[in-house]
C-alpha cells in the first residue's frame, strides 16, 4: 500500500480542496502519512496571498524532498499557478498543477507523470467538480460553493491565481450538504474565494437564495459563511437571510482601510459611510452578532492623516475581532508599482496601534456576554479544557470530564482572557 502526505497552506478553500484530495487518494487504496514523516507521495497545496506565503510554500516543498528524496512530489494551488517556473526550479518537484485540474492529480500520480500542467486560469469559466464527505474535522465541515474573483483590488494577486468567478451548481452544494449532515456534521461552513458573487455567473440563484435552501436541510444546525464582500449585505439581503434561523450570527466583512482615499487607491468598491451603513443594518437585524474584519496598514501612499482616519473609523465601528496585516508587495499587481511605498518601520508602528485598538473593542464585545448563557459546539480537548465556538464565533473553554466532542452545550460565561471566554456547563 502506497502512502500519501498532505500539506495545506492558506485559506479555507485550500483546506476544503485538500480534504477532497485526501478522500480521493484514500478511496484509491493509499494510506495517509504525516507530512513530516516518510511518504511515497507528497502533495503541497500552496498559497500566494503574501510573499511570506510564497516562502512557506517553497519551504514545505523542500521539506518533503528531505523526508523522502525518492518521493513523488506534487505542488498545486495558487503559488504553483502564479509562479510555476519558480516551483520548477526546486529540486525534486515532479508535478505542478495550479488552481484548476486538482481533480486530475490522482490520475497523474498513478501514471507517474512528470510535467507542469498549469492551465490558463484567466480564461477558465468552469467550476471544477470536487466533493468531500469524509472530512478530518469531526463537528464542522467545509463546503466549497464558489471559486475565482473578478474584483481586482489593486494590491491582490488572487484574481490572477484563481481566475474569474465560477459558481458551483445549487444541486451539488445541497447534495453534499445533505451527505455531510447524514455523516454527523451539524455545522457547515460555506467557503469560496469571493462568496458574495455566488450565482452571478450561473443565474440559478444568489447567495441569499442558496442559504434559504440550505436552511431547510435536516440535520444541519448551523450554517457559517466565510469572508463576504460588505456591499452584498444590503437591506434586501439582510431581510432574506434573517429568515434563516440556522445561519450563524457572525459576519466577516473585509474592510482593509477606514479611509476613503486609501480605499479608492485599493480599488475597493465602497466608501466608509456605505460600510458603516451595512454594519448598522446587520446589528439591527441580528442583535449581538459578531462583526469581524481584515485591516491593512502601510498601503502605498498611506499618509499619517489617512492612517489616523482609518484608526478612528475602526475605533468607532467597534469590531468584535480583526486580523491586522501589513501591506505586502505582490509583483504583477497595480499597487506594486505605486509611488510612496511605506517603510517597514512605519508599517510595524501602525500595525501595533491598530492591533491595540482592536483588542480593546474585542474585549468590550466579550464583556457583553459575561454572566450570560451561550450555546457552544465543542470540537476538541486541549489539556484539561474542552474548546468550542458559539454561533457568533466566540471561542469558549470549559473544564469537564465529560466527552463533549461534537456536542452542543449551554455554557455560563464567567470571564475572558486574550480573546477567549471561559465558563461552566449549565
């Protein structure tokens, strides 16, 4: 029996696609090995969202070669798509496949092909059919509903790595969701590269329509969305999804900047006033919902005044959590050629300031739940604590000798430390 090992870098879409590949190989008779051990085949599903992602991808490829110099090494995903020539330079790589045609990897491996099979993703309008019914998570499962992005934000390489928007057929999504529910997965996470664009190409239904259909599936208790474009969540959209009682009360709305001038240079298609209107509408329709975000600092041309405007906007919105990151130049994007690139030192300072204010607003949000009872889906045990998530994505830890994995329990929240809530079963 041959062994296969997987390494996944990057987003939830990559994680889902690796799950599909894992299931494919196991059904074909392979056994799975740990990536840091000996294997006959290594599959590295790469990411290229930042230069750090590129470096990690290269490191994992070289690690596979060290683990078994005679192994068959497959490199796929976004870094392979955008820089196949650089991947080909790394010793030991046998097969290079980009963001598409991952479903053909098993066929290539069995034939022991050695080639670069990266297609022209920019002219690809076909959603690649892959599915997974046996995921490594025991209580939460990912379902890919969409691929590609046509936004072309000036700093982002992903449209070039994933191609144009492509929506998965509704019947396939619902069928996979039903199978996962039958397997015992009570929470499904609908993921995509730009989930807000779901249905724009196929015209079957839009994202709100899909959520309403999924809401009727027996066995599913929670449906969670990955990051979503802010302007999608207008009043009409909120009205439709407010009827979906299984939809998690957590919305990740990528902001990037709280300054209109910076947003314009980023080619983000909203203003801060529009963004705030969306947030206000969500909080009105979904009381106590979590609003999380991504914020970039140090974008080319970001003056002190622009950063201060962004800082004040973030402070006033009071996000329940935020991912702060420093602008990273990506060759091939418009922002890479923009003047007035910001120094690393200034990026570091701005990042620390933004992280600090977001910690304060996060703690203020968590304060509102102290003394309240919340329903938690428990996922795993770490030391003496069981860990789980609420519908609004609060991480909760409790001490218990009971077997809680995969169960929903009511927890009285007592306090919180570093963004994690602690409580007792009730």
